[in-house]
């Protein structure tokens, strides 16, 4: 649980005020953690770039370990969580904290440390996952695998970029970073990926400003590869969101053919347009749809060669970068999401032509959102079949070792053939992808 921060010189009052304010606002988990942090930092314009990075890192570390810290402190008061983070997360002694805390706080810390010295941590407490999630992971993968997943999901995520092959190559981007003294290397599996060791203020860098790179986790890049679009084809990104996968598809197609980027939230697609211009992608047509049964979709029915369906999900596979998701979800929301996912997949499949492909994607590792949704779809749509992802991943090789790609663990009763990415296995976000081919008629 240690972070890179090891000196109290970083803890000046303004940073502390911002952290306390953000943790106070987020602790009900009524709002997304990234929005809370963004709004809080806006209230502290005096903070510089380094200050903001420090506040963000500490804030997300506390969110990742929220359950353990609050159990240790027997409190979710922001100040208590900060003190618990110093002791439990940083491993600092109470004596080292003496000049930073009041006498009452020093006494309280000593009491809590003594009280928890021999505490028998349950894995769900130690790795800060809710009981409902721990129980599902154990039921699906077994306790040993569940423990490995929980441990990996409690770590910070790497900073991955996707090189825009419409404008440059990965080798050229790496050469630029190296000349600038930035530690960067190829991502293990994606041929377009670059992993930067330190998070950078990328928005002002020429590589980003000129559209040569985009921020995108390696797992997101890999599931996009499964779409395997060809030049001059018609492709639909059914839940395009901010358009990260849309941009990757445009590059894969060499800016040829036609991509329809669909989403029900206009603000998301509005943000896609400047990204398309920056990337030099002209083959994308954003469409705002009211819902998955919007009548305008009839214009595309049976016409798409490829349909990517990255459905709304719990986001459990992205807990390293979105740790609040585990506290904002529950069994009821999971059931509602599964119903929505089935409806969206069925609607999206109507757009693909005979012999075409639908790629169903979630950033979840839970069978309820993955295997069970696809199994129900196949039962209702006998003219589709599940392809083995191994046919697509057979050529994937690790960038450093050259070893072949190995799929992630399959849950109990899971569908054979789906792609499964796990932080504990592949170092990227957790993803599920199923390749569904419509039979040729």
C-alpha cells in the first residue's frame, strides 16, 4: 500500500485542506470520485501542478483502501482516514507523525495501532472490496484467484497511451519521449501502446495536442483489436462514449470506410468531435440516439460489417483507476445493468449483416455481466455463434519476452472462447470480450 510520497514537506496546509474537502464530499459515494476531485481542485486555484498531482494521488489511494482504513480507524472521518493512511498505507510510526498531529491525535493513533496489532483481517477488508463483490469473485473463480484479483485491483493503474497510426509510429513516439528524458516503453501486448512510468500533464504536450497519442488503457486497445475491421467496411461503435475505441477503429481502417459512433448522451459525442479533428480521422459519423431502439437505427439494420458493443457496466475491471465504483455498485444495480446489457446487445446485433461480426465488451470481470448475458443472447438468436477469441489472439506476443498471449482465468461455468483480461494476469484493466458472428444466409 505504500505510495511514492515519503516526506512531510509535501503536506502543506492548502494541500491538506483540498484533500479534506474532497474526502468529505466523496464519502457518501453519491457522485463519481473524479467529478468530486475535479470540482474540489477548481476551488483551490492556488495549487500548482505538483500540488494537484499530490492531492489526486493521495485521494485515490485512500479510496482504493477505504474499507481497510475506515476499519482500522473505526471512522470514515476524512482526517482520521488521512492519519490511518500515513500509518497503515505509508507504514509510518506514530513518533514520526509527532510534529504533524495534535497530542490527542497522537494518543488516538497509538491506541488504534495497539488495538489493531493482532487483528485478523478478512481478505475483503484487507483489500477493500465490498462483501457482495468478494463473494461473487470467490464463487466464480475460487478463493485463491479472487485474492489475486482483489490485490491487483487495489493497486494504482499504469498510464497507457495509444499511438495514432494515422500520423506516426510507436517507435517515433518512444524516441521523442526518450529524448525528453521521459521513462516510456511499449505496452506488453498492444502493438499501438506506450506505457509511461510517470503520469504527465499530457494535454499541453505536442504529441497529444497534434493528435499523435491518446490516453487509452492497454486492455481497451486489445478488445478493440478483436473487431478486426477492414478498409472500406461499415462499422458501428454502438456505445461510443468519449470515443477512445472509435478513434482506434478509425486508425485500424486507415481512415477509410465508414464508422458510426452512437451514444445516448450528447455531451459525450460532442467531446468526440475535437478528438477526431486532432487525430485526423474523417471516416467517423457521430450519431446521438435516444436509446437502443431509436427508430433512426433502422437505417443501419443489416448493413454493418462490424458492430462493437461496449455496454454500460459495473466497471469492476477498472477499479484501479475508478476505485469508487466498488462502493457505488450493489447487487441491485448489477441486476439492472445485466437487463440493460441484454437489451443493448440484442438491438446492436440487428445492425450486422450476414457473415458480419458483433464484439460484445465490458470492463467487468463478473459472469453476470459477461457470460450470462452472452449465453442468453445466443439462446434467443440461434443465427449467431460464438467464435473463439484465440483465433484472433494467436499472433499476440509479449513485447519484451516474445511469449504468446495467455487468456485470463475462466469463471465456473463460463463460456469457453471469450477473451478475458485481468490486471492480475495482463497488467491492464479487466475486460471481457465475446466475438459473435452472424451466420451467412
